């Protein structure tokens, strides 16, 4: 149980740890929110949310409510798929602790 708590704390504190090991704030942001970093998923989800919202408003403004519904459904499924991918990656990381 202690290993599990340590793993969760490590995942939560990794931006702080990377900041302590880096030269400056820019390096920390690149490590955290760059591709392959922990925060890159947050950036992808924000871009997905903003992009789909803009697309919904534009298609609604042109009177194509059907397309805005499709955009909403597709963006919801994409967010769920991204979330499941992150959850599986987290479970894989936790399982490596016990092996």
C-alpha cells in the first residue's frame, strides 16, 4: 500500500520535481506540457474542447444544427478515448512498481 501511495504522490508531484531539477521555468514547462510530458494531455483536451466549441457555434450559425450535434458526439468520444488511454498508462505505471 505504501508503494501505491508513493507512486500516486510521485505522479502528482512530478512537475514540482522536474522544476527542482531544471534550470529555469521554461525548461520545466517544456518537460511538463511538451509532447510526452504529463501535462500534454491537458493541452490536448483543452484544444479539443475549444476547437469543438468553435465548430459547434459556426455550424449552428449557418443553420446546420445536425452537424453541431455530430461534432459534440465526436468530441465527447475523443475525450473519453484520451481519458481511457491516460488511465491505462497510469495503471501500467503503477503495475511496474509491484513487479
